[in-house]
C-alpha cells in the first residue's frame, strides 16, 4: 500500500464522514453563514444558529460519527492518529465540519487530559468532548509580533494560592462562546530564559476582570476572533496547566499535530474547490466550445492537481513521522507553508474559472477564498516557518570537522 492510499480499515468510516459532509453539512452552509452574520444583532438568529448546529451534531452522534479523533476513554471515537488524519481530510470540506462532527475541541481536550488538575478535568473534559462547553486559547497579542512568542507581555503573578493575571490578547477564537480560555502568560522573572518563563493558565470567561473588548471581523468574516483584556483576573493556583514555565513545551505538543490537522482539512477544502472548478469547465461554453477545451483552463486543472497531490504526500509524510513519535519539526514547518499556499492557489483558480460567479456568495468559493488567506498567518506566519525549516536543514547538513559532507535524508 502506498501512502496515498486510504487504509482499508479506515475507508468505511471515512466514506461515511464524506457522505455526511456532502449530504448534511455542505447544503446547510449558506444558512449557517447567514445566521452567523445575523446573530451579531438579532438574538433570534443566534438561537436559530445554535439549534441548527445542534441538529447536525445530533445527526452525527446518531450515525456514530461523533468526536472520532478523541480518545475513547474520554468519550470519543478513539481513532488512532493516522486513521484520524485520513478522516480529517474529508471533514475539512466545510468550515463547519469540525463543529458538526465534534472534533473542534480535540486539541483542548487532549491538553486538559494531559496537564490539567483533577478539578478541571472533572469540570470540563467530558463536557468538552460532548460539545456541551467550548474552549478558547489566548496567545496572540496586538502590541507585539506574536510570531516571536517570547515577546508576549501578559503576566501572571502568584499571590498566595491565586494567580493574578494582567494582559491584552486578541484572535482568541471562540472566546465569546467559551466556558474558559487557556491563557499563555509569563509567570517567571525577567532573568529567566523566555523559553522557560511562560505558562498556560485556565481562566473561566466569567471571572471578574475578564473582558471581551470586541469580536474582530476578519476579511468580512465574523468567526469569533475576539480581543480580550485581563485586568487583575484572579484564579486558583490549581488552574495552571502542567509545570510552571512549560507553556512553550505544551504549546508545541498542541500545535504540531494541530498543524497536520489544519493541512488535511485544507486538502479537503482544496479538493472541493477542484471539483467545483472541473464541473464548471465541463458544463460551461465560450466561443463555441466547452471551457474544458481551452488550454489555459486545462493549465488550471493541471497545476491544481499537481499541488494537491504534492501537498497531500508531504502532509502524510509528516503525519507518519508524528505517528512514529518523532517531533518532525522540519516536516510540519514545510507542510504549514506548502499547504496554505496550495489552498489559496487552488481556490483562486476555481474563482477565476467561475468568472463573475466566483466573486459572489452564490458558490462557496467566496467564503473559502477569504478563509484560505488566514492559513498563511495563524499558527505561525509563513516567513517564520521558511526560516526555521531552512535553518534546521542547513545545520543538519553542515560538513563534519574533517570536511566530510552530510546529506539530508528525505526518506527515513
């Protein structure tokens, strides 16, 4: 079996997830987008949106497709990492896939399971997996370049048996609906290495001093990207995740697999755009023949096919390395950049093929195109990943002291 082939053991559940996406989630997108926009000024729309999502979630639970990537002992489907990677690809066909299928909370539930105190595991873990509560994660800050997280200014000071937190965050996705926010903040003195100075602390969103300043529209999309201020917020010392000063270690554990999941979902989005593009080319005529007969249009198909397949192989290669227990920092950094570029390029070509229709909201391409632009910035901008990947490869291939050249192993 090649890496491109979906394992036979995974194919049945993958096919069922894909059918659910095509038959239930994708047809509901237009209404969900409309309700999400209206929810900001119409309370009734907010309730209707919640009910529509709950209906999709109930269907997913009834069909045995709920929370497939969560560990079974936490109430999830228990799919192994690589199996879930294949499923995540088709789940990514829609931005609503994660929410409808109960996998939106996967990274947070695993983080709580590994590092939270028994109190917070009992309070949130089961409810997270069942989507009874939502999490949020606060790292990025408006005043500093968050591509260098050692500059983050939010601080927490231990006062007796409580942490006192002051800071300013934004792009705290989902904070306006979350039960709590995991806050990355400096907990150690200035003379401590920044890589050992930051911690993660659980902050309930109803804690005094926790303020949602605004929900920031991003490229015209209201996706719950909140700006948050924390002013003298007090939480128990037990709200610390893991040991003090281990925030970056925990963040890497969260972000590594998360970037692979992003890339697989991007592949699902790209493949959907590819399908729309091919359908358009085969059914639209111009100058007396189908658009599919035009060489420049054929070029769009070729370039998109090649980029999707190349990115898929790179992503599966990185996922296999993680599955073997490797850190795979080069592989993950590479796919984060390549995947985001691929997604933009494929959707851009699909928009071009649709002409004026591609600019409207009559197809899903308009929303997909705007959302695709996020990928080159969140979880680390492209420039940082390009720099770190190249630096790691050059360091590993530096000649030995006797001048013997070292080569990079592309396949290990």
